[in-house]
């Protein structure tokens, strides 16, 4: 059952070990491929578990880890993210630092942490997994020691993260105090039976808990770290942060709220609806003024957290044909967003490699010098906008559909207005790439084979999810059904 | 299984686009010829469809239905009736002519240009043949992207501003429409346009029905465009490349009007008639579009902008006819007379969609032709061209007269039907709207004919305004582009039945269902 995790641990250890044994750089060049192999094995094992194996109905390891199709769905996401990020960082890291083995090793561990967060069925396990994810993320953000921005980003990320973790831990302790247990299902049972004198504790505990989870998904007001961390981190890590920890945050949010606090749904729906609206609006409005593409994508990623939250609050587990269920929306949105946003970052990486710049103005004339690159970026930007034919549209269709289905009209309308605002800054990039003539000689972007593979995969998946969504919807439905059962 | 003729029409351009993508950039002539050849596939098939629908235009023909996203009840549904068939033909005809004309005028980034244009063609066909809301919406938005890029890359001076304005305006409308679509879905449980219409969503709940109505209204009225949502249009048209304007005016505006007649009227007859008669917002906006659009035309000095505003005015007739059709449900009077008049108004509106596409498409080609020579569209720079370019003068006269509704040409019948139908149902608005015809005659005769063609040709003024541009008459390929359009104007002018028979049967069926 834990075979994927085993492969990940082994992969990381082998990378660390080989780095010590292999002395010459030529051999060390193979390390990322070793890491990729570990991730691929983990992905294969996960897919096997998902489609072929009988899954345990109860959490394993003393109730710590739930190996259900919900967790496995996020394992697929985690290993895909890890693999794509490694592929896109090969050349990038080669030029920036001589110490690369730890980078790949830590990245695998971060992916491992995501799988554990998604599977965590006990508050202790969740806390440890989130900490593991956070600490590896801090290190990876500050990985370029010579680069002051990278260091600053890591410090900022760490300080905010430590605060958020502390608040979350406090919230968990309140839950323990109220119920005497840390197991999610036991908490639900205990709260269901608890007398009124204890139930008032749930709301403050929930708020503290949301601080920690909100930090991971970069929801307002726990988002302040993200623009700086995104800008300063090595770009492949920015790509990772924008999808990996976010997916983990949503996984744990969904699982905790649905398994431990289903009875308190009005409470968290109210809080999260407000957070959702503020998150989308603030993220989009601030993104409008950004000139650095990494910062722009950071704010856009905040805004997307807001859209995804719509799906979570429009919770409706009654899965019959023809219904939009919000939780399905969360998962399908995350899947589409994963490929789209990673793809966009791959273009940013390739561009940064060629020109050294991340300014949106410098993308002027890209359509002339590198038409293929500009065209793929166009697809990603339209997917982020939510234009049909791309995965982003399916995600938006689901979350807005779910909101209307449960008659959260205000939420749907705020979301729709926001997607128009967002179109403006995504189109701004299109405008520079396609409409503005380049200033002087912008070099043609030559991308490495690894980047080409990553781009091909992300573009293809963005379009496939957009045009033929059914298999992905079924995958997601399976994952969610497990949770509700 | 029958031959999936509508799928072939819709996706032939997509195949063409993929082929264009595979041809090396340097082979520009191959790309041009291939695109033209590909565009003949839908054109020929459109005639086949036309001939088949002719027998029974009130029903859906060539229906194709496959499950697409079963979880959400989203289907791949296509079908055409007497209302959509002329639109398919119009799209195919204008696309082929645009490809042909562009092959002589577009020299920059030929590959991308044809790729986008073919995608655009697919989007337009898709909207006209879709019978499923999500399917419809997908094509609706997919068509938006190539047009945005066509304006932004190949457009004129202020192309960037115009492109973004076009995109954002349309996007606002389409997201409002998406919410309305979802609302209708949860009410009726189907994304099928026909089934939803039969189910009459929100029939008992006026506020919600009105909300959904306005959602669709915003989406379609921005596209039409109806006053006060029209401000993107002059910019978009003026800056777009010639064929972009032709398609924009000729087909894209009709997408909005088509949405009204295919979706809004059948789904929300009660709300539509309320806002057409009891609280007549729709006809008020229509007559404002007609009169205001025509008045603004009289004040223009840029020939292309003038024709852009004339579209606002002429699409106002469509809206007026539609609102008369809707209002006929609640007006008290002789039922038979009302039905006949409502059918006439709808026939006029849907005929106007076709004739305006042909005529204004032609006018934009003609503007492009003079601009290619003079590199200016300033009316003050012209004058006395009639003697220098008689062939061009002749074609422009025919097209202009068709536009102002001269009997014997296509524009006459659509305006006559609209006003005849409207006058019986909501006479006040017909009376105000008729003023638009007078103003139209004024700006066509005064602004276009007089300023461009009449008077003495002043060589010195021409040289100064155009930097010594060479003034030649129409070339063979410009004539080839214009002749089919002129032929259609004359044909429909003399024998409107060839198209009205289709429209009348379909519109009568529509009205009987309300």
C-alpha cells in the first residue's frame, strides 16, 4: 500500500548516496534521471494501486494514513509535478549551482510530503507531513545561496510558514482538547456526541486550522509570502510551489473538513466563502499591476486558489449523472491547473534562460522570434483565463456550475467578474508576445530537449482535459466517492 | 449511418488549419491555395444542405448527436433548420471570398493568418449548427480568440487597443451567458437547446427567468451589438484588416442575432415579450441603435468607421424585428394578423442578418480596395473618383444602394418585412425606426457617393492626401471577390423567395411553439 512512498524515499536516498559515491561531474549528470526514475516508479505504483488493487477501507498504520483513491489521486498529482519540475530544471540548475544532487533529492522528499499530506487521516500525521513539505520547500526556495533574492524569499517564506504552522498546531490542540482524539473520523464522531459546552471550541479551532491550510494554498489573508517567495525562488521551484503545496493544501482541507467537520458545514462554508471572494478579488486586482511575470503568476495563483475554494464551499456529494459536484470541481480544477501553470512556468524558465529577464515587457516580439514558444504560452494563458477548449475551462465550468447548483449566486457572480478581470492581465502578456514589436534583437529561445518534452506534455494535457474531459472526470469522481462513502 | 455533413462543414476548416501548420513557412503560395481549396468544401456542402432543408425548413435536419461529457449531460449535438442554413451559407461564402481576397493582400505572416482564419471559420460554423449549450459556448468562445489575434497582429494603428477592447467586451457578455446557461441547465436538466426551449425554464418564476434572460441578453447584445454595448465595434472594425472586418460585420455580429432567435426567444418568450411590450427596453434599444447609429455615420470622416457604425444601425433592424416577434404574444388583436405580422417581422430580422452580411461584407471589401490604393480612408481626401475608377464606382453604387434599401436589391426586402411586421405589433417603434432609413439614405448618398465619387477630381489634393498614390481601377481579383456578392444582392432583390421560403417556414414554426 505504501509502495509509492517507498519508491520516493528510496529515490531520494539513492540520489543522496550516489552524489557521495560518484565523484566526477559526468556521472553526476545522471542524478536527475535517477530521481526521475524514482518518481516514475512511484507514479507507476500509484496507478497500479488506483486501478488494479483492492484498497484498505480503514486508515492503515494505526489510523495514521488513509490509502484511498482520494489520496492516490493526489499521489498522481505529486509525482507528476515532481517529474515535470525536475525535467524543467535540468538546464536551469546546471547553470546556477554546482550542488545539484540535494536539489533533486529534496524535491522528491517534497513530493513524498505531498503524498503524506493527502493521505493523512490523523491530525498528528497531517502536521508532520505539512511540516516536512514546508521545510523542504523553504530549503528549495533558498537553494541559490549566492542569489540574495532567493535567500530573502526563503527567509520570508520561513517566517510566515512558522507562524502559520504554530497557529495550525494550536488549532489542532484545541480539537484534541475538545474531543480527546487526533483521528479525523473519531473527531467527527466525538463532536457529534459532544455536549454544547465543548462545541463552541470548534469555531476558533477551525479558524486556527484554516490559517495553516490557507498558508499552503496561498489564500488571502495568508498569502503575503507568496509573491516574494515566487519571485525570488529558482523558477522551477516557483513552478513547484504554485501547484504542489497548493494541491496538498486543498487535499488536506477537503479531507479534514469533510471527514472531521461535516456537521459544522455552515461554519466553514461561511468562512471559506468570504475567504474565496476576497482571495480571488485581491489576487486579480494586484496581479493587474505586476510587471514581473513570476510575480504576476504568483498573484494569479492566489486568485486561482479563490476559484477552487468556490468548489469546496459548493459542497455537494450527491453524485448522480448530470450534477456538478463542487469537490469534483476542486480536483479537476487542480488537475487542469497543474498542467497549465507548470506549462506557463516552463515557458518562463526557457525565456529566463535565453534572456535573463522575467519582465513582461521583454516578452515583446516573442511571437516573431520563437513562434512555437509563444503559441504554447498562448494556450496556457487562455487556459488560465478559462477559454473553452482548454482544461482551465472545464475547471471553471465545474466550480461555477456547482455554485449555481447550490444557489450560491453571489459567489458565482463574483467569480465570473473576477475571471474577466483576470483576462486583462493574461491578455497583457499575449499583447506583448504577439502585438508589440520586439525592441532590438531579442534572441530566439532555444529550448533543451527536456524543456520541449515538458512543454509537449503540459500543452497536450491542457488541451486533452479541455476537449475530452470525461476520463478525468471519472477519475476524480472515483476519488471523491471514496471520501464520501 | 448518414454522412455527417454538418461535422464535415464545421471541421473541414480545422483540418485545413492543421495542414497549414504543417506546411513550411516559406511556401506561402501553397498555404494560400490550400486554404482556398479547403474553404470550398464547406461552401459546396452548404449548398447541399440548403437544397435539402428547402423541402421542410421548419424542422432540424442532419441532426448528429453523440455523448461528449456524459457525466454532465453534455452532448455533441448538431442540426440545421431554415434559420441556420442561410447563416451557414453566408459564413461559407464570405470565408471563401476572404481567403481569396487575402491571398493577394496579406503578405505578412501568411501562415499564421490563414491558420487563425481557418480556426475562426470553424468557430462560426460551430455556433450556427450547435444544438447543445456547452457545445455552442465552446464554439462561441473559440471564435473569439482568432479574431482577437487577427485584429491585434494584422490590424491598423490602434490595433492593440481595439483587440483588447473587442476581447474584453465579448468576454463579459459570454461569461454572463455562461451563468445563464448553467442556470437554465439546473432548471431543466438538459444542455440541449431544443429540449430546454420545450421545457420553458423558470416559466413560473419571473424574477429568475428575467435574470437568465438578461444573462443571455448581455452575451448576445454585446455581440450584435446593440446600443449601449456597441462601443467596441467601431474600434474593432476600423483597426481590423480588411477581411477581418468583412467577417466581423458579415458573420460575427450575426452570431449575436442568431443567439436571440435560436435561444432567447424560444426559451424566454414570456420575459422577452414583457421587455418588448410591457416594459419595452429591447425595442427602445433597437430604435436607439438604428437612429443613433445612422446619425453617427453622418458625422464620420473615416470611411471604414462610417461603415462600422452603419452596422450598428442595420443590426438595430434585426433587434426591432425580433422584439416585434416577441411582443406579438401579448399584444391584443386579431390573432391571425398578429401571427402573420410577427412572422414577417422575424423573417425580416433573419433576412436582414443574411443581407446585411452580404452587403456590409461587400462594403468592407470596397473600403479595403480603396485603402490599398490611397492608404487613407479620409473622406476629405477623395472626391471625383467616379471618373477615374468607373468600375469601382459602379460596384460601390450597387452595394451602397443595396445598403440603403433600394427596391430590386437585397436590403429592401429585409427592411420592408421588419417595418411591415413591427408596424402591426408595436407601431410607435416602427415609426421612430423608419427615420433610420432616411438617415441611411443620407449618409450613403451624401457621405459616400458625393464625397468619394462626385465632383471634379483634384489631382493636387489627391497627391497631397495620399502621398502620390497611384489610382487604378479594380483589378481582376477584386472583381472576382465582389461579383458573387453583387450577384446575391441582385438575386435576393429580385427573387427573395429563394431565401424567405426557408426563413418563413422556420419562423412560423418557431412562433407557433411560443
